[in-house]
């Protein structure tokens, strides 16, 4: 007689809930460790331009405002309210 044994397949743990998107126009500070990005921000806050990007990313305009940078949201900290 053939006996089948069902093996329990362990499932990968579910990922944590995604972070809420940063509000457009919010002042943010870069808290990551990338030297090139730290130089661009120079210790000042930037502004979130567009939150419609890949989950976990935001487009941010640095203090000089010459361009936008895609930055992971975990490397940003909100320091001011969104400008409407």
C-alpha cells in the first residue's frame, strides 16, 4: 500500500505593512549614510515632489532645488508640514 505523507511547507513570513506615503510638499531631512546624497542635502531639508513612485521610494527636491532625486523613504524623516 502506498502511503503519502504530506509535508508542511513553511511559508515565508509576511512582509511588514508598507509605510504610509510621504505627503507631497512635506519638508524632509535625509538621514541615510550615502556621502554623495549627504553632500547634496548639506544638512538642510528638502521637499517631497511626488509620492507616486515605486512603493518605498519618494522623489525629493534637495535644498538648492535644481533637480529631484529618488530616495528610499526609510532614509527620510519628515521635519515640516506639507505646503498646500
